[in-house]
């Protein structure tokens, strides 16, 4: 089978362009989970998407693969794969794009392995469903894939229950790589595993992307995972893209107070080890999002203007974009962000400010 879709060879591999994604819910009506998010993933590039739980990362990942649940809809913008709007193609084409071009490794992927079939059988079937390969050839490929993900090929005829969680996740990654996709969407691929196994698998994924010329959209709530693995990154907060671009630029010269806060909250990989400083409070509830900057309620640098509307994304560097009204005091924000008092003092701030704004 070959995909008949007309791809544009000059377009970015993945172009998420001002995308809005809503969920229809019985209790709260339509909820905007992703609100005008844009970013691109180029060839042979790893793009990291980071943000606290509930900010919309998995919703973006599912939309890219056309796998939103029934009540989820892309209601604005476009998601283009090699220049082709994913929403404009039929199910059959989408099915071919999935696996052959784009494959998904999610947090629970290992549980997607069928418990009653040998792992080799499942991967052989996946290969034969898309490729004209003999069983022997497909089995040989499974052996190669096992080696690639760091599993012993001798174990390929095992059943999933004979594998540990980490091994199952590796086996699923092998399956996701079977058809040599151009883009892997890895949504918290190691979050369900213990820290040591997480580390090993991330290292392996890192080596694989260099070995296989594959692009990756790596999603994590942990900014240190992204820092270790990615070329470019995006920071999401409450449905919005707060800052995105070249990873070195984002780490060395962050422009967004939320990125500054996230960087404080995780151990640093660049530079000296310092005390972890957390951002007090929680993101707003999706059903009750404030009208201003989504982060204003937790931001130590927010002013009344920040309560009016969410800021537009502005270009702040060559490949560096940020949404914030306070870019003019960036040096001051960077200086004050590492101090815990900066964040805790703010705790009493937002309510008062909102009252002032209401007057
Ligand atoms: N099927 C669904 N129906 C309604 N709301 C949903 C559904 N899936 C996710 N959401 C909501 O959308 C928001 C974004 O969720 P998600 O994309 O899973 O975030 P993340 O992956 O960043 O944790 C959350 O508020 C979540 O509760
Ligand atoms: Mg998620």
C-alpha cells in the first residue's frame, strides 16, 4: 500500500498552525482545551512539548494523529503533515499515514500489546499489514528492531506478561518503528516507568533518533527530560503556547515567566545545581479559565494589563517566540525568578489585583 496523498516536499514535516481544539461535555458544554497553538517540527528534529498536567499536550498529540475522542474537535487552524491538512484527508489515507509516516508512543502504550499473542506475532502482523513481506523477512526485521530498542532478540517469541513494564514499552517502541516512520509522537513515553528504566529508555530513544533520521514530537511534564533530548521546544500553559523555539535560546534566555518558573522547579541540566523553587498554586480549571493571561493568577510579574486578554505570541529571537506583556522587564524577571520569595509573595497578589481590575 502506498499513500496517494500529495505531499509538499518543501513544507515542514509537521506544521501545527493556530490550532483550536474543543471538547463537547455534558456537564460544562464546550471546553477549549487548546487555544490557538502553533509550532513546527522539521525533518530530523526533536521538538519537546512541556507543561503541567491538563494544559493540552495529549490533546495536541491526538489531533496530530487524527485520534481525538469522539467529543473532541479541531475547530480552528490547521494541522499539516508535509503540507497536507490532516483534516482534509479521508480515513483510509489517515490510516496509512499513521504507522507508515507518523506513529504514536503513549504513556500506556505497553498495555496496547495483546496479552494472548506472542510479541513477535504482533509486530510481524503490523509489518505485513502495510508491507509486502514474507513471514521470515518480517521476523528478521523484528529481531533487528529488538536490538535497536535494546531487547534480546531471543525473547521475541515471549508473551507480553513475560516482560517487565520497561521491556513491554521497548517492545511497543519497536513496533512503532517497524515501518520506519518519519515522525514519532511520544506522549510521556516513560512516565509510567520507574526512574532508572525511564532514563535508560530515554537514552535509547535519543540514540535512535540519530540513528534512524526520524523526527520526534516528545511530550513531557518534566522540562529536564525535554532539555536532555530536544532541539527545539514549546511550553504550554492552560491551552496556550507560552514560549517556543530553539532549545538553547529558551534555556539560556527564557522570555516567559512561566518558563522561568518551570526551569526553577526542575533540577538544572545546564549550569550549577540550585535549590528547587516551585510555582505556588495550580493552573486554572478548564471550565473556568480567566479572560486575561492564563498565567496571570500565578505570575509574580503580572500587572492589570495582564488581566485583560491573553497576550499574543511575539518573536523575541531568531527562532524564539513568547507570549507575555512584560518582555520589557525581562532582565528583572530573570534576576528575580530564582528566588522563592518572588513566587510566594505573589500568592496574595492576584485576588487583590482582580478586585482592583473589577472596580
Ligand atoms: N475526552 C475529553 N473530554 C473532555 N475534556 C477532556 C477530554 N480529554 C481531555 N480533556 C480536558 O482537556 C484538557 C487538556 O487535557 P490533556 O490534553 O490530556 O492535557 P495534558 O496531556 O497536558 O495533561 C484537560 O482539562 C482535560 O481535562
Ligand atoms: Mg497528557
